C-alpha cells in the first residue's frame, strides 16, 4: 500500500493545471492518466482568453512560450452567423490581463496543446506523472480515499482531484452528478484543408443554422490552411427531432450556398469524430470528504459558447489552492472542502448561470435573424450580441426578455 497526500486522476487541462499550480507552491502530487501522451483528444480546438489568463497567473513565460508554438494560430475575434446567413464580425475584448503583443485568443489542436502542458508537467520534480495507468476504482477510508490502478497497485491518498473528463467514472460516485440528455451535447468534428473565406484576423466562427438551434455549426481556422469543422446540439433535441448530426453537418456544407462556396475546393483530411459534452445545468456540490471534481468531470462546459478548456484551467487552479489549504490545516472534510466550490462559482458561476438561460431565446430563428439584422445597423446591439461570448455584463442583458421587445418594437 502506497500513501500520498494528493492524487489527480486525469492529465487533461484540469489535471495538468492543478498539478502545475501545486508544483508552483512546492506541493508534491501524483498525476494519473490512462493514456500515454501525446494522445488525441476530440475538441473544438479553441484556446480562449480564460486559458491565457490562467496561464498568465501560473507562469507568464509559459504563456509566452505557448504563443510561439508552431501549432498555435492567433485569433482576434468571433464571427456569428444567423439562420438567415447574415453575420456579425466582432473583435474579442481585451481584458487587460494579458501580456502586450499577445492576441486575446488562439486556436490549436488539443493533441498539441495537451502535449505542451504535459511537457511542462514533466519538468516539475513535485509531480509524479503516471501515464498509461488507469484508475479503475476507489474506496473511502478513515483517512482518505484508496485508489486501485489498472496494474494492480493500491494507493491511499488524503485528497483526490477527479479530473478525468466528460466520461468520468467518478462524477456520479463519489461526485453525485447525474447526466441527462437536455444537458449533454453531442459534438461532431472533422479536420478540413482548403476552406476559404476566413476573416484576415482568424476569427472563430459559430453558424447558428435553422435546423439545429440552439446548437450550432462551427469553423475554427488552424495553422497550415486547415480548419476544425463541426456541429453540436443537445441529445434531447437530437432524439426529439430524429436528427443524424453527421448527415446534417455534411448536408450543410453541400447545400447551404455560402458554405458550399467556401468548401468547394476543401478536402476532409480526417474522419468525423463524435464526443459528448456535459453542459453546466445548475449549481451543485463539486467537492466532498477528501475529493474535488474539476473540468469536464464537474460538468463546467458553457451551454452557449461550448467553453470547456478555459473552465477546466480555472477549476484546476482553484483545486490546487484548496489542496494547499487542506494540507496546511490538516482538514479534508466536506465542510472545509466547500471553499473550493465557493471560489470556483464566484469566478465563473454567474457566467454559467446566465449562459444556461440564453438558449431559450436563441432557439427561435426569426428572433435570431432579427437580432443580427438590427445588429448590423446598431453598434450597441452588435456589441451585446458579440461580446456575450466573453463579457459577463453583456450576457446579463441577453437573458432579459425586455431587450428582445425593444429590438422587435424599436423602443
């Protein structure tokens, strides 16, 4: 029986950020992942301002090194296309927290980003990285949690951070989180080469097509004349509408005129892959006696923007901070661990709450079209629609029905 203070299950963004923040404070941990890095990870490949902000808090030099990687493409804004195919191009807001000269966002394949983070983890003497080692089960003990590994090892830890992704074995038990179709998005993505028509500053694109509202079709530009192209909708509506998402994705490219033109010389260079995204659906406990949930295992994905990596980074940072407090105070009780929930929800809880309300309005094509039509003529409304992806105060207004009445009746 091996004993340790802190174990982290899952070495994706949440787990790797947690390990790196622990190392920054001189706290050792054991980090497990069932895969051997580098490994592929299905994702939209957006690296948002949240990620850059948390990287800056971790290590400004690390952020600078990331910006210089060949797999990274700077992105300066977002294109929002309405069901009527009209679109708004909105630059990302500068939150003033990033280093001068850095773009407010990036795109880059998760395969490369996760490898970059794990390479950094490997440099930390405080982190015992165990790749190709799956945690197969757990049991609670008087002093912590006993983990079982795929190679037969037993490890007793005073604290476990479960960051094992969207298909977490531990989100339900011990986490207590239940999944349902309304709050689980199915996403499909493929890589293309030769897509044209991107904004000169590499804006990421969300296309809100009539048949998949409040879901969307996306195109994210990547280095080397490639793009991440995909589609996403919650499982409840997929089932109710009897949709085949793969067919809908390919049909949209082939039949919608403005997309067909942009893809006329494009080539799919990968297979279409599917994955599930556990969307945030309400405030609930993310910790308990001797454990915390982080990243997708905690269902922290934004219901509107699909933001997942940034929230994973934030949760990893706060999980590390709570681990530091617990060790210093020798207190791993559920009541003491609750500070993790408080810190995390204080940072992103209000944003997630607002996002959870917006789909009830954007599911109507006629309303979405009217908002974009008005936005093309109104700078104020244009900012409200576009900055809703990144600005909390703007997003508050988008859940207020009076905003839509004013747009409809010109008041």
